[in-house]
């Protein structure tokens, strides 16, 4: 949309006087802002509907993780809570070629558990979340309980209140999900654990990294192959490059 309006502005203003050009640009800017506003409102509506559908509460951004019970040496390296956007989760799932029924889903920094519910809906055979802010962990636990009470059939869902660096990756094929939870230092520690787990029992691991600010950490690991890297997310899988 943005590029379309930019192209339109270049085309429309090509033969105009400077004053008329300014007017056309203002009208187009207004249109752009309106489109962004509408998209934002539509996404917010979709998210409310999703929460209502499962009797859960996952919306909203939480900046103050200390006030939500996060403590320890990695608090300063943590990113705020923001739930995964529904269309982005769908795009990520459309970009991987795995059958979720054969994979566990592990969310490092699970927040209020939105990605866990989405993963369960997607058909993953086992869903795991790790969250270090105790209040967020409790909200995720309530959300999972509410979700499970509404669903006749749901996969096993395990939630841990812990720092992600202390989580031992289970011996099963898994999709590891990161929505930019922490900085490169903490991510490197988690990746060291991942490498130890993988080398002790090679298996299929797929990494989905939303808002991939520190993708260089994954790029540096020679047991991973990168499939996708764009501004929105990155995907990697274990195996030869
Ligand atoms: C951007 S939110 C992602 C929420 C969730 N994954 C989702 O997609 O809806 C990042 C989460 O990571 C958590 N986090 C940050 N550092 C962590 C750490 N070292 N261990 C566990 N959780 C952490 C934050 O508390 C926050 O809830």
C-alpha cells in the first residue's frame, strides 16, 4: 500500500506546480495515515476476537517486567512483553515445511501464552512455554487452563517459570520459537544449550525467530541452515548448509 501510494504521488505530481504538488502530497499522506490506522484497528479487533474465542487474555504490551516479577541477571537484557501478531504467526507457519503433528513447539519467553495457544491450534503434538516474569507466567497458566477447558482435544501443554538459559531442550523434534525475547548475549547462551542438545542427539529442530534483531547469533552456528531472513522473521533448520 505504502509503495503504491508513493508511486501514485510521483505519477500525479509530475506536471503540477509546487503548490498543487504540496496539496496532492498532503492528501496522499492523509490517505497513508488513514490506511495505517484502519489496519491497526482491524488487527486489534482480530486479537480481541481471538481472545474471546478461547476465553483468554493475551493482548497489550507490558514494558515493566520487574513489576511483573522478573528478576535475576538477565532482566536487563530482556525485551518487553508483546504478543505475537496473528497474521505474522500464520505467515511463519506458512513458511515452514514441517508437519506440526510430529513436532513439539517451544516458546522461549512465552509471555501470556498467545503463541502457545496458536501452536496448539496448529496441531503441534506437545507445546512448551518458558517465561521468567512470574505474573506473566501465571497469566499464561490461566490462559492455557481456559483454552484447554474450551477445547475437547488439546495437546499436552507444559509451562515453566524460569530463565530461558536454564531450560533443557527435550529429546524430540521441535520448533523453537523466539519473539525477540532477549539480547544477543542471552540468545547465545540459549543457543549453546541448543547445540549441546542437538549434538548429543541429532534431530530435526526448526527455529522461528520473529523480529530477528540478533539473527547473526543463529547465522554463526554451523549446525543450522538459514531458510528465510527478512525484516519480520527468520527461519533456520538443523542440518548441513
Ligand atoms: C516479545 S514477548 C513474546 C511473547 C510470546 N512469545 C508471544 O509470542 O506471544 C518476549 C517475552 O520474553 C520474556 N523473556 C525475556 N527474557 C527472558 C528470559 N531470560 N527467560 C524467559 N523469558 C524471558 C519476556 O518476559 C516477554 O514475556
